[in-house]
C-alpha cells in the first residue's frame, strides 16, 4: 500500500513568512517542499502539495485541505527566525506531542539534518500550532534553519538537494521501520517435493477434498501447505483434519 503524504510549503502569497533582507521564507519553503516531494514521488509515495505556486492559504485552509486528502502524514516546511539576525542557528522539528511515529520521524529528520552541518535544536512540542492541532493525521513542522542566520542560509543554499534527500530518506526510513513487522502466519505443510509434478498431484488431491491448499517454492523445493492462520490453535485444528484424512503434517511459520 502506497503512503500518501501532504507536503505543505509554509506561508505563501501575501504572507511571506519571516523576511531577512530580500529573502522571503515562503520561497525557501516552496523550493524545499518541491525538492523533497520529487524524491518521495520517485520512491513510490503518493505526494500531495498544499501549494506548488506562490498562493496564500490560511493555516486552517492548509489543515482542512490535508484532512480532505485522507493522507497518512502531513509535513510542513518552514524556516525559523529570531528577533536579532545571527542570534541563533540550527534545525528543529515541531510536533503536537512527543508520541507515536511522528515523534520518531521528527527525531530522524533532526538527526539527518544534523549530519549535514546544521546545529540540532531537537524536537519540540507545539500543540498550539493550527497545522499541527487541526490535522487529523500525524503532522510535523520542519524548521530548516534560521532565515536570519547567514550560516544557516549558506547551508540551505549550498546543500538544498542534500537537505531534501536527507529529509526524504528520514521519512522513508521511518516508514520502513513501521512496516517491517509483518504478522506471523501458521501454515500446515503436507509435503515438500523436488518435482513440481508430485507437488501438483498432492495439491489437486487436497483441493478436491476441500482443503485450502497452495504450493510455495522455497529453496528448490515445492512445498504443499494448507491455510495461513494468525492463531496457532486454528493451525492445530487444520492439522488434525489433515491427519484424519491420512496426510502427514508439520506446522510451519512464515
Ligand atoms: Zn514559517
């Protein structure tokens, strides 16, 4: 199943976000959101953008739009700002609370950007932010450095593609960890043959007798198995029925 992720380039249109000299946060946010989106799309993610051009949306509109897509994640791109230029630098990721997969993903993103040279300011809880509070899916807001820090701007400009790759990899890596735990099934094996013909013969016999049998090719053997059960007890019941019908059996897991 492909994941669907909403990418939100923060601010836009009449709302420039933070401004530093002639640099506007909304433009940086859009460049990074599009660059991350391209990589995610190349990796099979269904990417939806709140905006791909310089248009204005309220945070409420962004959240409502995200909810309407039914996406699995919402990721908002921003850049930080401090009262005085050059006062702070570094990356942080904001979440509604430090729970669940979004927190894991946020930690992974901060760590990945730290490796590129950004100071790691960490993951912070910001339950008051509309795009974190009003979105129904796990939501993150990435502050990729301070827009009024020359150090962060230099990193942002020189390493934009690497930054996008790092963020995308952190997202994809978090999703991989999440899906790796597939359920364990118990199956009842009635035979393992070198020849496909022999396996087919047993398969036909089993299906004739109403057993849900199938063939699995593994290590050059054609294994004839019956059923796939999450509960061991159900596999034991099937094993008994098969033994009553004259088959020799073994329960396997996969
Ligand atoms: Zn912002």
